[in-house]
């Protein structure tokens, strides 16, 4: 991720301009770096300074930073899939052509639109934090706070899992549309008696490879969050730790 940022920034300085896809890649890489550091810091705090989790300010900073970096990591990868779809796919629909001709504006509007999901996610998360802190203030015994924090963690993970479902679904739809576009293109090539190794076919295949890699990482991240939430409910620490480890693969790969 650091390499992606450095290379694109060097190109930006040397050429004085940066393409839309490179701008997305820079922000995506930075958000992934932030998410990885947030995960490691959270692990360190939970292992060595668990008492700090009882501080409302520390708790909000940790969870909100995780929510924000996770949001941009998921949505920017999804936006990249949409960008490839609009740039490479070929459909005769007027609506699709309208979006294709205005791809940069469409990407910007989608990015701004995702902020609605981010705000809703933060509001819901803040409600969980406030409810848990209110309960903790009423009963400060260690046993109560420990068990209640497990319940609080389940609520936060469930909220994060549900909000991550939307970008995964959008990325999957982009993948299906790219496959459909490639199929139509190959049928046209056969009718015209041309080979299948033309630039448009290569572009389709390369885009599909990238989107498939995103989808696999999306799916692994979503499943790790879902299983981690379930293991939290049944208090299975081994499965929970395994799922959190698998979850780190998404921002790292």
C-alpha cells in the first residue's frame, strides 16, 4: 500500500497530473494503511490496556477511526470496480451511455453518496457506545463491565457487518455486468470472424481479474466479520481471533 502511494505521488509530481483511477488508488491505499494501523493499535490496547476501554473518549476515537477507515477501504475498492465497468463494458442502453460519458462525475457522486452510509453507521455506533457507557456508569463492578463489553462488542460488529454488505453487493453486480459485456463482445467477434485477442477483450479480461480479486477479498473480509460476530455471541475466543486475523488479509493484499 505504501509503495502504491509513493509511486503514484512521484508520477503526480513529475507529470503535474493524475488520472482518476490513480487518485482512487492513492486514497484507497492510504485508507488501507490507516485500517491496518487501527487494527494493530486496537489489539495492543485490548491486550495491554483494557481499562482504557472504559474511557468514553478513547472508546469513541478507536471505534470511529475503525469505522471511517473500514468504510473508505470497502467503498473505494467498490468504486474502482464501478470505474472499470463504466470504462470497459459496452452496452447500448441510453442510461449506461449517459453514465459512461460522465464517468468522473458519476464516481464523485457515488463517493459523496457513500458518506450517507458512513454518517448512518457512525450514528448507530454512537448509540451503542452511549448505551454501554450509561450501563457502565450505573454499575462499575469488573464482572459486569466485562460481560457487558462483550455484548457491546457484538452490537458494534453486527452494525459494521450489515453496513459492509452494500459495497460487496455493488461490487458483485459490477462483476456480473462485466461478464455479460464480455460475453456480448465475444459473440460479436465470432460473427465478424475476428480473433478474440483484440484490445477490448484483453481489457475485459484484465478488469475481470482485478474485480475478482476484489470480490474474493471482500468476501473473506465480510465472512470474517460475520463469523467473528457469531463467535462473539457464543464467546468462542479462538474462532474470534482466527477471524480477526483473516480480516487483516483484506487491507493487506
